[in-house]
């Protein structure tokens, strides 16, 4: 897989990049969150998923209150360099604050 | 899986919601794009992935120029109702405009 540097990430006007979190083993999509440059850098350095909380307007180490830390296995970036995937080792944890494994547990059904 | 209506989607201030596209068979993440209300409604009605192009500022039927239409199998929504997953039937097609199957073919490596 082609390797590129952290400095290549293109952030939105608000300084954030959307991050898809995917379990490396099951390939389940766990959540979508946003990161700024510091959160991505810390995710690489500490090997734990960091984000920027848009609601609390602060750096967010996932698991810091719940204990559900997400171990970073690798970080992928898309062809336009403006979206990321954190591949994580879920390790039996729950990614969603509701207690579900994944935040995507509802389906749209407009009938 | 819990079912919820289209009208429950919470759009960002710009009227868009981020959409992760995932292949139903391989579970590979193919791309991240954005949809407005019309694009989501059309994706459900036509069973083909529609988005809102932020660069061209117009409704975008994926595959309309390339032929690489993405068939919608289901649409998931997250716990906060502000992110979607289009589960699609890739059917041997390439999701990325570069010719790669997935847009996520590069890895961040800051060493």
C-alpha cells in the first residue's frame, strides 16, 4: 500500500477531517468522528484513537471516560486526501456510547 | 435492526450528511462522500447511490459518467443520526475515479 505523510492530509475549512473507524478483524464500521491535526498526530504517536469533539469543542481521547480505548492498527487516507479510516483493534470493546458495539445499529426505512 | 425514517437524519449546517460507502460482500470501505436530503431520498427510491458533489455543487448520481453505478442494498444511520452508511453491491465495479476498487488505497506513515 502506498505510504504518505501526515502533512498531506487536507482538512475542511473548520480544520477537521472526517474519520471512519473500522474494526480490523470483523471489518465492521464502528463510528464516524472528526479529527484535527493534533488528534491525528496523537493517534499515530500513542497508537490510540484521538478525535476532536465538535459538541464539546475539545480534543477527545476515545475511551478516556468509558475505558473503551481503541487501539490504532493503521490509518488509511483516500484519493482526495480529505477522509481517513482508523483501522482499530476493537478487542471485545464497545465503540458506541449506547453500549452497542457499533454506532451504526439503525437502518433507514422510509416505507 | 431498528428501523427509522428518512426524516430523522440530522444534516450539518451546510445541509449535508457524511456518507460512508461499504461493499456488502467484502465489507471493504469504498469511499466517503456527502449527501443532502434529495440525494438520500433518491438513493432509496432508485436503489442507486446518489450524493451531493461539494466541488461541483450539484446532485451527483455516482456512475452517471463512469458507468460505475453503486446499487444500494441498505442505508444505516448512527446513534446520533448524523452519519450514514450506504451498503452497496459493488458487483465487480471500481468505486474510485482513479481506477482503484476503493478510494482508501494509501496509508499514513509519518516515519
